C-alpha cells in the first residue's frame, strides 16, 4: 500500500473511531430471570439491542470472550434495551458499530478499564489417540453454524467450521474455564457435537446425560486437557448504571 493510501486508510479509521451515536436510548428491561435473548438488530445506521447485561455489552463492544473480561464487585446486574442511531445515513456493519458502543459505555455507563495479562486455568482442545473423527467440509458447501436443543442436550451443527469456532462452541455447554484450540488443525470442517449442558447435570442429573468432556472424545475424537495459559483480560475499574436518556 502506498504512503498516501495508508494515510487515507488511517484517517478513515480515525473518523470511524471518533464517531458517536447521534441519539441513543437506554432503558432497563424488567424481563424474567431467565429471558429469551439476546436480541441484536441493525438496519442502516440504526442499532437495536434487547435484554443485554452490562457484561454482554462490554464483550460485544470490545470483541471479548467471557473469560477475557473481569468485572468489579457491585457491577450493575440489570438487563438493558438500547436503541441508537449513528450519525449520517450510511449502513454500518457489526464491527463498525463496536467503537460506537465503546463510546456509549464510556459516556453513559462511566466505563473505566485497563488491560492486563493473567495466568488462567484453561482446557486445551487437542487431538485424541485415534485422531479426529470428522472431515473437512466440501468447499462447495455453504457455511452453517447452527445451535439447537435435543431433549436435555444441546448440540452444534457446523459446516465450514474452524477449530477456534468449535472451541468457542464447546464453552457454550457451561464449562467453567476457557477452551483453547491446540489441535493444530487449520482447515474448515463439518462438525456435529451433542452433550448435556453442565447446569442440567449439576441441578438434576439423569442416567443418560453425556458430559461435553466425554462427548467430544466419542463424537469428535478430541480431548479437553487442563492446562495454564497467559490470557489478556480487560479489567473493568468502574462501571455504573446508565445516565438518563
């Protein structure tokens, strides 16, 4: 890229990062204790979020996984509905909305934070003794990333999935630590994994329950090994209930 193009690209990025929502309404959602969520809808410069916690808003704004965020004691526990419009009439992508959400959190929730590296317990996702039991996706097949419920179990059914996507999906079964891909597999694969989520097993175990640790070995030929890893964490120093509209 030429110096002129590089300067123009940097200038454009700076404008995007400096942009704020022209108008934003934040209302507390009095929904049930186990709401059906999360609602995300974008149309042109407009963004609508329904039933989002403060933690989820920060994760979205900074592209964080759950384990990459440390909240302070006494953080707001309510859920919020947000309707906002960016400046101008152009359509924004989900990535382009994120710096606007960061500014919203700073201005309206008084967010203050710093980043630090922490040594955390993780599960390393590695290949089992017999090797993987799944195959690379046909490059002609479309992408598919579907999560569903089958009785007491939850499942994911993916086409064109990377191993990082699989590691992230495994964490959805209620595992208590980050899952890090260490399979060494770099392709895109057809994946189906079904397991009983940990919250069901912990609250009301049944003989037919299948923990994700066993399911991933039986169905995918992978293993989850406990390890330690250095993880960058966004540490929230201050967060408040949002200021009035």
